[in-house]
């Protein structure tokens, strides 16, 4: 006998929305299970039961925006801390990239529930995703995400000579952080002092700590790609909408 699960959890598993969105839709009477409206939070369903959502939910979801920022140094990804501003304060009509082709008009309501899907350290720059769409957040930072993130990392070796090939291999696979083995990465030299890192996970200050482990000091770190979405020519401190034809 398969155990019943919370309706909001099941909706999230099915990729319909985030759990928070699911709870909101349930409360509004926008969710049906086997054709019947379920409006009580905490309701449970069996995996074989059919879940559908009302048109209002789909329409509300379609209006949710996802924003790409080229985060400069000195901004935090999420909540304001220690006097530093969060990256969301960069989003406004005057900082929108002039070459943004998305046919969306900026409105302050788009800043509501706009959360970072992943983080960049205060001293790192590059592609940061802010979204109102729980499905995208789950896709990028959910436990089972396999979406690649690519970084260009300027480094300095703390010992004489060059980084040994064996240590470059270690960066690709074999290091552990906080007692847990890291997933395989793709790390290669771009030029004499710059490495390209492609990761499928995002532990706190992961690249800096990986580099420290093999005697490299990070001088600069820039995220240039998340999945199939590139930073491209987006200028630092400016933003654009994720296009309707773009998928991570």
C-alpha cells in the first residue's frame, strides 16, 4: 500500500509549482484532486490520484517573472547583511539592460516574492537568477538538481612553479568538503592564471575552498553560465528578463 503524501509536496514533486505556491492555491480553492476541489491545507493524496489546477493558478504563474542580473562585487545574493545591499535592489527601470528583447513591462509588483535561485558570494560576480517562479527555483536549487553552473576563476599558486597535474585531477574529482565527497566537476585551464570550473552542486564558498585545498588563492570569480543560459554581454549591475524561449 502506497502511503499518502501532503498535497503540496506531491504538487511540487510533479513540477506543477513550489510548495509555497501549492499552499496558496489550495487555500484559494484552485486545486482539484480527482475532479474535486480541495481547499484544506495539509490534505493528503495518494500518488495515483489526479491533480489539476484551475485556470486562475496557471494565469497567475504565467505572470511570474525570472530576472537575470550581472551581480557586481559588494552585493549579497539574498537578505541584506552587515550594511551590504541585496542584489534585488539593482532591479528597477533605469538598470534594465537596453538590449533586453523581452516584451515585458517592468512593474514594482515584480519585486514581490522575487528570490535568488542560488547564491553568489559578496566578493564574486556574474550571473545571478532572481525568480518569482517556484518551479524554476526548484529546478536550480532543488536537492536533485543536475543543472551545471560554469565559473571563470582567476587564481594564484602559493608554491613555486605551476599547479601539478595531480592537483588539477583532484579538483576534477576526489576532494571532500565538510566530511562529504564532492560530485565530479570539470576543471581546466583557460589561460596561465584562469581556470574554468563546471559544477553540479553549490556548497558554501565551494570553489574558493576547493582551490585552497590544492594551494591556489582565488583572485577573482565570475559565474558565466547556468544550464543553457549564458551571462553573455549583460553589463555589470544591469539586468534582463529570462526570455520565453530560454530554458535552463
